[in-house]
C-alpha cells in the first residue's frame, strides 16, 4: 500500500505518507467525489494496537475530544472510518510544517511575528480550556503551521478531559515531554491542567523569541531540578514586556502563575491582538461585527413590538414539543447545545426587559436583535473575544401568549445553567407537576440530563 | 484480532448488513456501524433483546420509560415500519435517515405529514390538529381556555387548508410547508452527520473490509 497507486478508503484517495508513529501512519488524502484536498488520514493499524482495552479507550477518547474542538487554530477532525484491520481518523491536513522546524531554520523569530504566533496559540489553548480540554503535551512539535503560517495545534491524544479530574479537582496523570512540562506535573502532585498548559505556552514563547530551550540538561535529574526551581536565563535583549510575561508564565508556583484572564490583559500580549472567533456551531449565533446592523435592529425594536417577535402557527407550536426532538438519542455523549423553553403571558417587551435586567445584574452583557436577545460573556478588556453564551428568543402564539426559548451557545455550560435558573426563578416560573423533577437536573453538571429533552415551564403572569 | 466464526450470531434478529443500509440511505457504511453502537445501547437499556421497545424509546428520549406521550407514540409507530411493536436495526437506520441533513426535503415533508395524520386517513383533519395542540399544551402544563385554542387552531387550519374542504391533503401540506419552512426544523438532526465521532466505539467492533468502506 506504499506503492505509487492511489489507494482508496471510502470517499478518500490516499496519497503520500506524511508522518509515522508507533501505532499509526499519517497520509495525505483528497476526496474522490469532490476532489477536495487538505485531508490527512491518521491510519491506525489494529494489529499493532492489539486488543488492549486501554489503547482502545485512548483512541475513543481522542476522537471524543477532537470532535468538540472547532477552532481555526486547532487541527480539525472531520470523521472516522474503520475496517477490520484499520482505523482512519480523517483530519485537517496542515501543510506548513512544525513551528519547531521554523524556529530551527530561522534561529529565532522577531518579537512582532512571534507575538502574532503566540496570540494564536493562546487563542486556541484558551478555547480548548473553555471546552474543558487541557492539552497537557504542548510543545513546538505539536504546534503546526498552515500554508499561510498560522498556528494549528495538533495531537490531542494525551489530552485529559474533566472526567479524569480527581475528587480534588486536579489532574492525576503524568505525561508530556520533560522540557516543556510544568514543575507541578513533574512532581506528580495533582495539578490544574489550565495552569500547566500555560507553563508550556511560556516555554514555547521562550523558544519562539530566543530559539533556545529555557530548561535543558542532558541529565534528567538536573533538568527536573532546573524546572522545579524555574532556573531560567531570560536574555536581556528581549523587550521588558516580553521578559516580564515569560517570567510570569514560568512561575514554578501554579497558584501565583499568570492565569488566562491575566495573560489576555498583559500589555505585551495585547499589542496588535485580534482574537479569532471559533467556528460557530450555528451561524446565527455568531456575533456580528456590523454595528450598523445592530443599530438598525435596536431602532426596529424601539418602534412598537408588533413586528419584532416571531409569530408561530399551530404546527410550529406542535413542532416545539420536546417529544418530537430526537436529539435526546445523541446528547448523552455530547455536551452539546441546550435549549430551555417556557411559555409566558408577559409581553415580549416585558420579557426582554426583565431578562436583560436579570442577566445584567449577574454581570453579563446583552445585545438586542430582531426578536432576540443575545447574552454575552463580559470581558475585562477591550481585546478579549466576546463570547456568546446564549440566545433568548420569543415566539408569539397569540397576542397574550408567548413561548420563550433560552438557547445555549458555545462556552461554559455552567454559566448557561446559572443564568437559566436565575431567569426561571426571577420570572416566577411555576413548574407543573411532571417537570418538577427536571428542575433539579437543570443544576446538574452532567450532560445526561439532556436526555430529558427540553424542559417545559410555565410562567404565571407575574 | 480475534476470530469471528459466528459473525451473525453476534447480532440481533433484525440486524441488516451495513453496506446494504448505507446504499439505501444518506449514511456511509461507517456511519451505519456507528448507529449500530447507538442502537445496541438503546435496545439493551431495559429488555436486552436487541430490539427497541417503546419503553426503551421513551427512556432514551425522556430518561423516563413510563412517560407516555402522543407524539412519542407517533414517532415510535412511524419507526416501527413492520408494525410489530418493536424497532429493529434496519427500521432504525431507515427512519433516522429521514432526519439526515442530506435527505431530500420531499421525504421530510412526507414523514411530517404521516406524523400528524394521527388516524392514518391520508389527511390531517381539524380535530387532529386540535388534539395535537392540546397534547402540547398539556405537556407544557399550560391551561388555555378552549376559545383561545380554537382561535389558534382555526387560524392555522384555514391557512393550510387552501382548498377549503375541511382537511389538509398532502399537496396542501407541501404548499403550507414551503411557505413555512420552520415547520421542518425538527425533521433534521445535525448530529447525524457526526455519528462516527459521537459513537466512536464502532471502530473497535468494525467487521468491514476496506473495500466496503
């Protein structure tokens, strides 16, 4: 199968080998039907893997993790194929090589260019952290470049998901390459995945800007010692801002080490920072940057409310029925978008006003749209990406009855649940008997609660 | 890899060859195998006989095997193509195919029509529409006066029954849906395009030859 002839797997035509590991080979591929290129097939030979349950679990975990991640700076998984003898992960093919190679060939990268790469790296890592995914093996070899020279993080195979977090809320597995690994990971104490990823990002920043490793020694014991004491020489020819940031990231104490929010407010980091929006699950959930459009929407909303809410007919009303939504089949294994609906006799204006009041009080921002209200995660500075938490939409059944939908967008589920609980509570939503129990699960961390489908609540006229 | 002498014995009575199911639907072979992982899970949740019983269906959708509901009953009946009270694997895949994003709209329109034609008369009647609205309101724990319900039903029914003969036929339905595309919203499940990643366990159990992919 290494011959010149193109092998075909499903809709993919397999090309040259682009990488090889102990269990797997990675080959370039394009689609036979559309001719679309840009795919990389990670081919895992089952004979090499054996029937070891642990490895099967790891493969499944890798798939489950990658599936959640859709960010321009993270290598994307498109689908998975499997035969009796092989497993194929269809990945995005990143053609610009490893960041490591670029640094090796150029020696080091200018602060300006290096900052741009570092910002992309942080964007991606921060996005993954928001999804509860910690890379744990961040190093230049896992940081690839696309044809345009943008960062793509690969190899989430060793990532730990929240379920591996112990009762103390800390991760308990040691992995990763020693030069990039945080002291608390080496010490094999439980550790905070977010903070140790930031350490590794600090090491990568050092490598980008200096072309050298901050911690290096032939002798592992000495290397470990250097890391645990954070014995690092930061060249004086770096700008003071860069020196300071590296110091704060390479703080051996994870508690005092800079965190993601602080990093995004760092002056050196913030310079020329243009955050990328992750690829949205739903187009309408993307925040529009077209201010004129927003102004128009608000203006519309100010003119009487007759035209600003959606009128729904009887079939649409029936269609909202939770029993007709089969997503319950799939949501157990998926921390996916959630929806809560309730009916209300309050007018859309009152509903929007009160919900706006509630979420603003909780410290979130809102943006009004056409019969919609978007709840936005606040950010401390002007530079961090505004992430959309949820969309509130009101549908009119008749002039005195409305259905309110609270739809989760990407981001942390916990805030969504908090907001929903508060809205339902403050609006005096009275739960009817058969949904009384579901209110409890509203507060549960587990996505299995989603199996119950949407929840129905009713609001008595307040 | 282990030997597989009794390939078929591993599967349940209604099992069908994934390559055949893939050729008849919008799913790829691997997606059908991933769906089989889902099917195994659902069909073993209570009775463990490899067939989805209504209680298991309700359990999957509502996390409650006893919660009866008009619409869940209708969906179950439509999935149960052979009408023998259980959903077999082949029925499961063919029915879910209606919800696949790549499935033609016509099939979705037809499925929705059958769903709402509660008494299988070939028409959606006014009292059926009212019954469904009432079922929904009941499910939501909302009590509306009969007058209000009448107005909602009357308004929609008169819009859909363009011929004005007191019942909605498939052509009128098609027309009504094309004017109100939101009606088909729940006839598409975006999840179905990500099956291989949502149920990655199939990679361990795959019995396919490479040329079948």
